[in-house]
C-alpha cells in the first residue's frame, strides 16, 4: 500500500493541530478536509520527519514539569570516610544452582545430570552437575529448562 503524498496545505494543517491534538485527531482532520487516507502512523512519521515532537509542545512541557515536581529526586547514599572503599569482585551468575556439582566424567552416575558446569576449555578438566536427572533425559529439571525451549503450539501442529 502506497502512502498518499503530503501537500503543503496538508502539512500546514497537521503542524497547526499537532501541539493540541493527538495523531488520530490530526489524521481525521486531514482526511476529512483533503479526502485522503492518512492514518495515525502517517501523521506521526510526518511530524518526526519535520523534526516536530510532542515533547516540544507547551502542553507536554507542562506535564513533564508536573511529573518532576511530584516525584522526589533520589539522593545518593552518604559515604562514610572511615569505611575503606571495597573493590567489587566480578560476579558471574549461574542460572541454575544444583547439587552435587563438579564431578568428573568417569564419576557420573547412571541416571544423573550431564550438564557441564565448569566452563573449561580443556575437556580433561570438565566437571558435571551430577544431580538426579529426569526419567529418560540427560539433564536435571533445572538444567533441562536451560537446554530446551518450550515448543510452540503452532510449531507442533505444523510438524504433525
């Protein structure tokens, strides 16, 4: 679908109405006056291309001032000069914490989780979760959630 071309008169009307009306009202006014089929998104796009935004209007500025006045500004925490600064240690979060952990491959049980938890480059240093696995699966319930995405109903129907 091709958007109608904006004429100078249409643009002038839209710019006049923009500060005080919403995009739907501006689109309706332009469509009625010029017998076009411009929609709300067309008006918003035109105003953006012209560099006219709602934030520059007086009404929007007044609303922003009221919102700022109503919301107290957050204060930074006080620093106690007697407390030494603590250098933060980088924290790498684990999505699932399971027990027991860090078991080598030869020590894994028959029906235990085989999710690799060590993050090593060398395969000799790999360590595995070793928590009880789901029946017929290689992973515990926590790690299975990480490894498998829930299937979408539409995908299941398409595959059938």
